[in-house]
C-alpha cells in the first residue's frame, strides 16, 4: 500500500502519464482512498492544466476533468495489464513451439 508522501511525490508523474503499471495502480488506489492526497492532486492538476485553460480563455470544470483523467488512467492501466498478459501468453506459445521443434529434431 502506498503512503501519502510517495503518492504526493508521484502526482507530477501521474499528470504527465509517466508511471509504470504498478505505480499507477498503487497511486490510483491511494488517491481514491485518501482525501488529503486527492486534494493535493486537485491542486496540482489545477495549477498544471487549469491555469493553462483559463489563460487560453477556455472554460474549465476542475472536478469533471480530474475525474475524466482518473477514469482514463484506469482504462490505460487495464489495457496495459491486458497487453502484459497477452505478451506473456505469446512468450509461452513461442517457447512451446521451440520445444516442439527441438523434440522433432531430436526424434528425426
């Protein structure tokens, strides 16, 4: 389980989409269960994204956009996990085919 210090240090990396799968999973779990860290995420999100939008004259719904960002992060994490499982399955398939080829070579 991630602690608050670690989660708060990872906020800039989260906002830049620069966390690996495990960090992202632990970060999201922590943010969803810790109001203090979610507030810090909200502040840093506002500073990084909101101020730029406001400077450009665009309207900005902080809560909605942050929830979309967290939701998108969950979806990306799910896709990443699926790709890891797929690559693992492909590695097993390739290893099995190599083993079969070696057995056929030995048998001939």
